[in-house]
C-alpha cells in the first residue's frame, strides 16, 4: 500500500518505521523548519529510532498527500488548522487515519468529527488508538491496539494490511467511546503522576477504578457504549499511562505536584479543559477530571485537590452509579 505519515515527531516516526516494517511504501512528511525533520534528513535518526533508507523523507505536503492512505500524527489542538492548510490540495477519495488522542479544547469535539467537518466528504476517516510506547515497540515488545471507523470496510482493510507480530489490531465498535476513552486516559495519567509526586502511589488502584467509572458515564451521556471505557482505549491503556516511566502525562503530573517544570508535550493538559466543556454540555459529574482541571488551570494545590477527591468516597459507594 502507498502510505504517508504526516508528522515527524517520535510517534509519527515510529508509525513510518512500523509501516515500512510491515511491507508498505512510506513517505514521512515534516516541515522544512522543523528541527526533528532536519535531524532526520541529516542522520535518518531521532532520539528513539533510525529510519530505513526505503522511507522517503519529504517536506512537500502535496507529495505526501498523493498516497492512498494518509496517517496523521500532529498535536491534537493543531489538527483543524492543519486540515485547513490542506484545502488547496486534491484530497478526494483518501483514507485518513488519525494517530493521536485528544479533544478540541474550544468545542470538546472528537478528532474524527473535526476531520469530517474539514475534509472532503468522500474521505474515509479512521482512528488508530490504544496502548503502546515507542521505546517498547522498538525493543520488540508487542502490544494490542484498536482501529475504529464509521466505515466497516476500511477497518477491515487497515487491520488486514497493518497487523503484524508487533501490533495486533482489534476492530473498534464504538467510535465515540474509543475516542473519548483514549483522550481522557491522559487526564487520568496526569492525576496518577500527581499521586506519584505526592508519594501517594498506593491510591492508584482507587484512581483507576473510579476513573474508569467516571469516563464510562461520560461516554454513555455522549451516546457511546459505556463499556468502551473498560476496553483497550481507556482502561486497557492505563498501564502505559498511569504507571509507565515513558508516559508523558504521568511525568507531567508528577512534575506539577513537585513544582518542577516539564518541557515535553502532555496531551492531557488540553484534554482536561476540553472535558470540562463536555461535562457542562452533557451534565455529567467528572470529579477526577475536574480536580486535574482545577490544578492545571486554576492554580489549585495538588495535595488539596487529591485530598478532597478521595474524601468523596465517604459520601457514597462508588458503584451506586450516582456519585463517587
């Protein structure tokens, strides 16, 4: 299959490496001004991997968009503006696979919704979600991930074309639940990092139990299947997000609790604000997400928010379905 990957960061580069590994023709796009792209041009390496010579490196967006299947890995908050940048190009009839996790801050919209609004209507949109870190895949450690789409035929095509012994893909059956679950697990990851920073890691069990229940309620209110919160895209991604030393969101939360700066992108930061838009829109109480939001956007003290959050369990049993 002729493929291209838009976005030459660590995850985009890993996708290009993986597509090549599974036997497909790959072009990797990066902006000419990007230090990541310039490093790849000079050495074909970044801080995680080395790309084979077969992978074409290009800063020509029109060339990258000639592929029949386009994988996109850019910061979620820049997705809409990026799609508008593509409008002069002929993108009719393309398969577009979104390889990011997030929600639009201003609207709370899912990334596939943004794609459907901004791309030609004859595009087929899919999402590639689930657990996995670049470092582990490069070390040969396998994992399971999810491909979901409104187009059943596209799911089948992608899963058959890209499954291998390193990644086993599952058929997603709930686009709303999988996208919302994948995005919000990053907010739970930030909360987990705060627990680490406060030396309260033993509370992660309660965080995972209550976090999954909380997100299930949101997914259900949005019209998705609440049980999707217990699948690979949310609960199934907790190990990689809540515990892993490679998790940017966990590390970011830990630094927040310790009062230290953190330079890397943590998608959960923007998602925490987007989730508050959804909480108001759908009338769902999201105490964990709200506590993270208070810390990140309202300068609340992490220790005070965590204490208030876990004291809620004195009010009512969590599995009542009404309140934590």
